[in-house]
């Protein structure tokens, strides 16, 4: 989701301060407008439809509290951050009791304080919109569900059964098989009222992952000018999906084990123990049991996560459904790109069905998207796809993954970034796997 879609309205009769805030936030990529008083703000809000209002508490004609009450009566989804002088912090705290998200003090000493507060509002906005999109996608859309589980009929009833519980689920499958989508479906079919929150354990730098999980308190590290909630707090009463769980460090594995056991944690730099009612779904494309045997994954955590394993078959094992998947993907992407696809020649379909798809559905989508972009006459022309070595998919999942990585590196002449894009994984994850498997480039 693009930050330019997040609209902010700044309301302050001190125009120099309003301009300062606007410049800081525009520099972060947000869309920003301003108003000099509450009456003007009410007129702007009807047409601008902001997601966040940053308003001074003390203004002539209409103060910030009154403005918030008027706006919230009509647009309850809009968040508010109050601006207050140091002498009136107590008023800002009272405003928070009435529904404001937070407050900043005037004059602004640390621009980072403003950035962190607005980022918190943006994170909430992004997660809420992702969940709304998910609900819209799945609402009464049975053909869509049938499409998602095409060739996976063996797990449909298992997924439906476990969705109705709070049981921890782990999804096993190669990169690109649709683990994230199935995790979303489990959440959507559950009785949980909270958010669906995703964390990719391989895409976040190791030193930031703990604060991403559990949040942090003001002063926990340089730049922590305000406390920040972590993903486990955002996911309270909902579901947290931890993708690429095998990439988690031993220290963080111990802290995750505690959350699973006690439903409690502390923010980074904090002393208070926080409780969370969250359902945990994890996913991996690696053999966790083998990692446990190699002492690279905690055995006690493995048994906590492996309560209800679901194995998602790779695309090559459900090749007969490729025409069905191709038709859906081509329709979806042609609308996105703005190019109509009228025909998929038999030769193109044969190439799609005979290829082994080491990157699975994600690689199929990338191939179709490229073909749509290059299409000149409404026909989906698929070029000859390089077939992997015949023995590429023999052996266990570890060997499969290793050979898929070797094949991708061969295609890209050793370019790791390009190979990661082909495989649909992060560069950091690829580098870890190259080292782990002892792959020579």
C-alpha cells in the first residue's frame, strides 16, 4: 500500500507550525493538506476525506476537542492526533480518553516523534484496509475459494475444520505455493474479530525483528522518542501470520515460545508484562524437523508450532489445473495492466503445463504478467520456458529447494538479486539459504 494514499489534514491557526509539520510529512511521502481553524477543517474534510487529522487543541471559534467530536459523529474511522503546548499536556491526555490516538507538543523538538506517531496511524490504516480487501475478496465468492484450492482438495476440509478453532497451524510448502493466502482464509473462516497481521521473518533485519514483534518503549534505543505497539498487540483478538519462521534467530524463538505458552510479552525496553489473545499461524518452505536435529531450531518451539501441520502441494503436482489458474490470473492481471487478453494459444498453454514451476504460482503469475505486457494483439504468447534438470525435483523438500536455487542462479549467471526475484523470496533469505546449503557460485 502506497503512503501517498494516506491523507493527512493539519489544523492549526499558527501557520508557521502547520507548514513545518506539512513539510516533514510530505518528505515521508504522505499526502497533506492544512486548515487554519475548525470551521475550515470541517469543510475540507467533506471533500478531502482524510485518514488522519492532526489538530491544535487551543484554537479560536472551535477547539480541537469540539472538532474531533463533530468529525467523529460523521466519520468515526478518522484518527486524531492532538497538538498541545507543554503547559496543557493534561488536556491532551483528556483528549486521548475521548478518542484521540496520541498527542505532540508545541514547539516540536524531535521531528522523529511526529514521524513515529503518524507511522503508527498509517500502520493501523494499512492493516485495516488489507483486512477489508480480504473480506471483500472472500465474501460469498465460492468460485474464488474453489480456485484457490484447485488441486488441493485433500486439505480443504482440514482447513475448514481448524479455522473454527484457536489451534496453532503451520503451513508447509515450497516458495510461491500460496501459503499466505491460505493463512488469510483460515483467519477469514474463523470466529476471530481482530485483524490479520503478517510478518515475514526473512524480510525484516534481524536487529529490528524483536521490536517489530513486540514493540518498544520510549527511550529503548536511539530514535525511540515514543512508545510503539508491535505486531502482537495489533493482532490482539485476531491472527498473526509468521512467514518463513525457520529464519527466526534463537533468541527470538525463545520469546515466541513464551507468547505461545503464556500469551504474554514485554515491549523492548519495557517492564510491564502485556497480555495478548492472538491466534498464531506460521509457514515455512524448510524441513523444521531437520533443523531441530541440526540444533538450529528449538525443539520445544517446534512442537508448539507443529500442532496442526498442513502440507501445500507444489504447482507441478497439480498441473492439470494450470489452465484454470492461468485464465483467472490472466483476467486479473489484464485488468490491472489495462490490456485485454482475448486468446491463449494452445502452444502457450502447453508450455505452461509442461514447465516444472520451481517458483510455483508466484512464478506463474510473473510469467503471465510479462506476457500480457508484451502482448500486441490480445493473444497471450508464452515463450519457450527453460525446463529444469530432470532430477531437479527428486528427493526431499530440502533437496528440491537447493536445486531450485541452483537453477535460478544458473539462469541469472550468479546474480543473487535476480535469482531471488525468480524464486519469489527476499535477497536476505536467498543469501542465508546459499550459505546453509553450501551452494558455490
